[in-house]
């Protein structure tokens, strides 16, 4: 008996002391209401590791290097470097097991292992010159010494240094930092490292020899040079001991001596019939090199260079290719034979054509052809790499629409084994559309279309009968077809609006002209369309494409429509309009145009609907004349009751100009001249950005109830825009100014100046407040400033707002210190604006942080009084403390975020957030917690059984009570 008792005690202690699983924040909701898409960006280099046919290493212009699994078609590992110039990938030297990466314009070198992406070693440039100064240009030359493959030479404008492939700094030499001297070319021989520098004063190219062993200066010479430094970087390339430069229709081949004893620099040339556009070195070895020359008529010639024995001179001959127009070429060494293999590739419509040949003795032999049908239009080829591993041949391509393709060439033809839409890493415009109503929901809407009681009764009965018939038909399909139509039914169900309008369609436009329709429920791509003649508009320091709601989903009898406006790729004066259905991506030809007849300065949407509930686009041309598209009278597109006010920005004068337009109701003109009413110019400062409030911004309350029960009324001016300027004052101190400008009257409502700060400045403008962030150079930290505008304790006009009212807003401001840097910032929005606001911030380390607006409230007091506590104000502290529970993407890092898009839903408590950049992330947030729906972990089983128990208990109690009353009556 005692043994049993001891065993019971030990068992209970083991249960109590056993380690339990601890669920982290939102562990039960990971991936339930959010999704993430990771990208590698626009690739410009790739490598197939030797001995591996299941993995490919790619590097992109977005400072990313990654390993792609060709079996699962997923990212194996990924390394994202800094988004600024320090993370710029200058070049990658590929070795057997690892790649040596030079970044930051020659500042840093590191080695990554192909198998797992781990960093093997890292070196930083050591120089007596400060490499962070502006004297370091973006020109960086990196070469691998072909006579000593384990040695890498790196050149920038301040330093020449050499490292080994196993992570040893061999030597470094400081170079002259004269402003007139630019280091352009880097060559290497078995004994010397040769640097060619251009002196802009004397127009001489100085050729300097440094010892390969220790970097000591050995010899210098110079030759006349006709090109400037910029043209030399764009029009010249190096190959072996040659410098190849294009000058209109002539190719100059400058041969540099490989020893100091030979001082004869040889200059030869090749004449072409057209202007040379591009020089690419396809293959380079000690005895043979291959170069492709592309001319402006899209023709390409490929030359093979062979070195003469016992001489520095090289012979060159043109190769006879299969494809000579609109083609790309790649060469790889064939380890199974003595020569090399050359791959020619071109596109015709949606088809890829390949020609693979053996290259030996200046001839092409054993030519094999392949062709592959592409699943969609992807444009022309922009990058091509060919590799052969274990008798398996792979082709890696980047198409004009930024698609990443990996194609396997086999005896039975070409096979597409990997396709990634990397255009999604360059989103520049986002809009959201509600999903369509289901057939049942449409019938419910039709129930209220009757004019009389009998008509509405008939509609109600017919609607109920049709819903009942649809239910039985769907039930029969499920029983008869089983799972055969399950995928189709699931896809159709995903396109139907849910009860609370939480799921939507994201329409995104990328910088390459590819438009996607994305379902927010799963992140799946619904459709995509590529516009080959696409070019975005320039918007200060960024690019953008106007994307508009032409017809919303509210008119269920008509499909919604969206329009994009973009420039022509070849002619910046031509503007195109494309209108499409956001559900299917089908183009609406009646509302699209090949080219507008006028040059465009600004485009916006009409305030009134015209035919079939559609809005029209309004264009302002360079003559300050407004036009409509499609062509309709202005009296139908704009309000005739009140004048329309428009503002434009003149970049040459750094001035904002306000115009107004009055329209007569009987006027049938489709265009009209604008009249200038105000002008605001900025002197000694440059406008770097403009920010407006969200179109979905809602103001629920006109004021704030204070602790003493009085009301402080908000200054909610819908015509305000935020202007960010920067400049340098007379003391050479940089500054940033923030203005709030009324676009109707041209009056400035707020002006802030911050010295010793630098852009980018991220701004959020909503309701009656503004929040913006910047980097403080003096204290080396990120800061945020919030300002609120109030009318005071008396409201001037409680019914309507007018910019002409003589209101001088009262401004309250506070500054705060942020714990992280900021890449993007946005505010949450809800349907009615009742829910409190949260600020969503994207940080450089991949976090999306949700910070309550109350922490940025400029009315936070230093010493709270009882009245302040009654109102709910918290004490002011300069630091914004961030709880890690506020990271809405938990452990899913999203890098290089450029923008955040927030949308309201049918639930007032819920707002959806879409962050886009290199990665994409979508989720739901609840700024004021969930107050209008049950939680996801609500135990329906318990409440159900409890209800059943109460019902059963009530009947039992009733029975026993009756029996008790009967017995009591008999007593």
C-alpha cells in the first residue's frame, strides 16, 4: 500500500514539473489570416554549382543572393544585404564550393557557402582614406587573376587591394583622390596589376603597373583619351589585357602591354554599319575570349579573339551565328571536350528559340536547336546564362517582365522547370477591390427593387424559391461529381464576397509594366498581364503609375473596372490608358487607348459618374488645359454647383500653383482652360515629396472630449497636403522643412524646420494630425514628430467645412525617439473611423510594427493632472517603447519594404494591411481589439453543451418541481 502511495506522489510530481509547451504570440493564428511571398529580385548573375543539378545560385540588383531549389521551386536560403549603397553587389567570383561577393563599391568582401548560405569569412577595406566620404564613386572594378585564380583584385577611386579566395588580405594600396582623376579600368597579368585612370584636365589615360605580390608601384605611362569618365564607364569594357570602347559606329581595341619592358600600346579598330549600343564579354581565358557587339538596329555580332604565340597581340574573327537579331548569347566551357559551347537564344511572340553549338577553331559545329512555348507573354530576353553539369544543361533567363526562368535542355527537347514572377518585388501602385456578390446576395439586393407592396412580396417569394433551387442543385452536384469539381468550386467560392467583406482583390502594378490580380485570402495570383510598351512616370525621387477605380463593385449588375495610365517606353511624350476588369484581367477595349493626343502633366478621377456608373479620367496637359477621357462634357464629369480646384507643381520653379475651374450645367465642352488663383514658391530648398491623406480616410468625431467635459474641436481640412523640402543653409548645414498647404487657398497651415537631418522623410497625414519620421545626423538616431491641428473650444461651422473660413488652427507638436529605422509608414483605416488609429512602421531589419496613435499624441503632458488622467492621456516620454507583441509579422521578416497599403473591411474593428517591397506580407490588425465579432478561440463546443445542459436541466427541474408540488399538496 505504501509503494502505491509513493508511486502516486512521484507520478504527480513528474506531471507538475514536466516541461510544458509554451505557445508564442499568435501561434494558433500563424498563416491563418496572413501570408508572405519572398522574392530574390531582378537577377543579373547566376551560377550552377559543380556536382549539383538540383540547385542554382542567383544574385540580383536588389542586393540579394539566394539558392533556388529546382525540385520544390522554393528558395533554399537567401541573404539580403543592406538596401543602401553599402549593400550593392559589385561582383561575385564563383568558385567550386563558395562564392566571393564584393559589396559596397569595393568596401567589403565576404564568402558564402553554396550548400547552406553561411558566411565563411568577411573582410573590410583597410585604408588611411575615409572610404565613407563622397569621393568614393559608384565605379568599382573587380577581377579574378586568371594566372592565379585564388587571387581577387578590387579597385575603387581611393583604394586598390587584393584578397585571396580563403579570406586573407594580401595587400592594399591607397590611390590618389584627386577630383580630376577617375580610376576606370583594372587589368591583371601574371606579374602586375594594371590600373587605367583618366585625368579630365589633360585628357590622358594614365596606365599604372603595381606588383601582384605586394602592390608596390612599378611603372606608369599615359596615352591620349577622347572620352570623358561617364562615357568611358558606359561605352568601354575590359578583356584580358584589352580595353574595348565604342565610339558611334567604331569599336576601338586598345592592347595594354603585360610587362614593363614593353611600352608599346597598340590601338586597333573595327568599323560597323550602325551605332554600337552594347559590348559584352561572353568568355575570357588566357588564350581565348569571345565578345558580342550589339548595334542600334538590334543586330549582334560575336567575335572570337585568339592570342598569338610569343606576342601580346590577339587575332579576332567574326563567328557565323544562327541568330543575329534580337538575340542573347552565353558561353560555357565543356569539360567533356576540348572546346567551349555557345548558346544562342531569342524570342518570337510567346516562344523561346535556342541554338546550342560547339565552339572550336573559330567555327561552330554540332548545332542543335530547341524551342519552348512560354505560358504567357514575357517580352524579350534581358539576361542569359548557360551551364552544363553532369551532362545536364541548364539555361537561366531573366525576361523583360522580370520573370526568372530555368530551362533544362535534354535530348527530348526543352523543359521549363522553374518560373518565378520576380516583378512582384518592384510594386509601385496598389489598389483594392471588393469581391463580387454571390448569386444569392444579388437576389437579396433585387428584393428591394420593387415599387409597391405586392411587387416587393412577389420579389421576396421568387428570391426565396430561387435560393432553394440553387441549394438543391449544388447539393446534387456535390453528390454526383464528388471531388472532381472541388478545385473549381473552391476557386469560385474564393471569388465571392464573404459575410464581413474581409477578403478582397489586390491590383498591383510593377515597375516593368506587369499588372497582377492577387487574392488577399491566400496570396494566390488570380491573373496577370504584361504591357510591353510600358514606362512609369517620374514622381520626384521615385516612380509611379496612376491606378484608378473607374467603377466599383457596388454596382453588382456591372463588373468593376480599373484603369492605369503610363508613358510609352520608346516615346516619353505618348501616354496610354488601359482599362481592365480587376476580377479577370480582361481588357476593356472601349475604355482603352493606344495614345492620348496631348502631353500630360497630371491625371485624376472625376467626381461624378457617367454612363453605366463609370467615372472618367481628367487630364491636365502642358498648356494647363483640362480634358476628359473617354470624351464626355465636363458638366457631366465635374460638379456644376461648386468650382473645382486643382494644384500643379512646377519643378523648374519649385512652385505650387493653384487653379480653379467653373462649369456651366448647360456647357457641353469636353475641355477647358484652367485659371490660376495662387502660387507658392520655395527659395533655396528643393521639394522632394508630396503626401496626401488616404482616399478612404474617415473622421468619425468632430472633436475630443476633455477631462473637464468640454470639447476641443479638430481642424479637419480635407484639402491639406504635406510637402517635404530639403536644402543647405548659409552655414552649410543641411535641413528638412515640412509644410501643410491648403490646395484651395494656397495658405500654409503648418511649417516645421529641422536642421542636421536627412531624408528620406516618411509622412502620414490623417484626420487633423500629421506624423513624419527622419534621421537625425547630429544624434545619429531616427526620430518622429507628430502635430495636431485644432480649431479650439468653439467650432466655426458645425455643418460644412470651407477652406475660405477664417480659421487659424491651433497647433500642438511633440518629438519622439524611435528604436528602429523606418522604411515605410502608414495608418490603419476602418469603415466608419470609430476605431482608434494605429501607425504601421516597416523597419530595415524586416519587422512590421503596430504602434498605437496614443503614443504619438502631441497632447501627452509632462506632468499629468487628474483631468489629463480622466481623459486617458499618458505621460510624455521621448522614447517610443515597442513591445515585441506589436510586431504583426512575428518571425516572418519582410525586407526592403517600400510601401504599406491599408484598407477597411466590413467590420469596424478590423483593418487589413499589405506591405510590399522585396517581399510581400498581408495580415489583419485590430487597433481597438476585437469588439464586433467572436474570437477565433471561442469555445463553441462548451457553450453549446452548456446550453443543452441548461435546457435539459430546466425540463428535469420542472418535472421534479411538479412532483414536489404534488407531494406537498397531498400533505
